[in-house]
C-alpha cells in the first residue's frame, strides 16, 4: 500500500541531500521538480533510480527496493504517486538497482543484484522476469555497472563476481567475458578516463581495467568510497573523484597521479 507521505518523504530526503536547501520549495509537485528529486536520491542511494517510460513522456516513474527485498515501480499521476508494479521477494537484499535499455529497443529493463549474489532482470513493458542468475552460483557479488563494453548493439551487465570482473550479454544474458585478476571493490564505474577513446572499468579499490581485454592498465592504493567522475582540470578527460577519510581525492588516470 502506498503511503500518503511518500511524496513528502521524497521531498524531505531530497532536501537533506541538498544540504540545507529550502525544504518548502522542495515540496513542489511539478514533474521537473520530481525528476530532480529522483536524480538526487539516485545519486545518494544505489537501490533507487529513475525509470524512463517512453509511453508516458509527460509523467515520471522510478523504481526502488525496500527492506523486505521487494522492488517497486511508482509513477506520477496528476501530482501524486501510485504503485504500478512490484516484484516478488528477492533472494537477498538489493545492493544496487538500474533501469537501462539493455537490448536498445527503446524500453528500459529493470536490473538488480542482491546480497545473496543473485542478478535479476525484468522487462520494462509487462515486467516479466527475463533472467535470474540461478545457474551462476556465485559466492559473492560486490558491484555492478551497465555499459556497452564490447561495441555491439546491446549493453552489457558488468559485475564483480567472486572478486573478478565478469560481463553478460544484455539480450541473451550469457557470460561474455571474465577477467583473471583479483579485485575487491564495493563500487565500479565505466568511462574513458585516460583519453584513449576506449572505455575503462574503474574500481574504487584502485584498479583501472581495460573494458575490452579486462587487463589491468594501472593500479594504485585505492580511490576511496564513494567514487565519481569529473573533469577537474578542464582537459576534456574525466578524472576520478573519491572520498577517503572524509576528504576528497582527485586522480588523473592519464598521468597516473593524484592531482588534488
């Protein structure tokens, strides 16, 4: 049952994330304001993300996972929120949640991974379960990202499974590639961070890995947690930003050094 206070809760959490932004202005119900709140929450909480719905362009939808291991889809309806879909209770609590168009058909799928080392993918139209990684029998999954790492038409599901980088085809969900090196991150990002026009996988425990070969390009003691990407020096190449001991660190991967 949807709580009456859900909209207010969204506004309240967004106000906290904004670190003192005017709480009363955060109570607006315009779609643009709601999208901003959802984006703020998505940046802060990995089990909460915007759900793009091409059939309802004037409305806003989002998915989130609750403490009962259930994924919910809510959509705006005249300024209020209503639940459109919810999953069955998953195996393990959700550690991260994504809404991405894996097969590039114009409609996003919902992707989740859990503390029980299970991956789930639901279709974005009828929300049928497309894949559950039962057969993989992983002992642990510690991080996930979605990206086109092999330059085919589909996106890939990139995970850290049993301390190795593994990625899966976004259409048929077979294992495409597995790295050989041991890593133990709690977060990964995928982007070109050295200006070579190719993607790298950045792990917060300090590895920069070629996304095509899965070979380590560079390693350091660690980037911290959480990590993000930002072009600090304005050279057109993203830098890695991390938090360590309450302080921010900025890394230039092309030069292989900490720049601030």
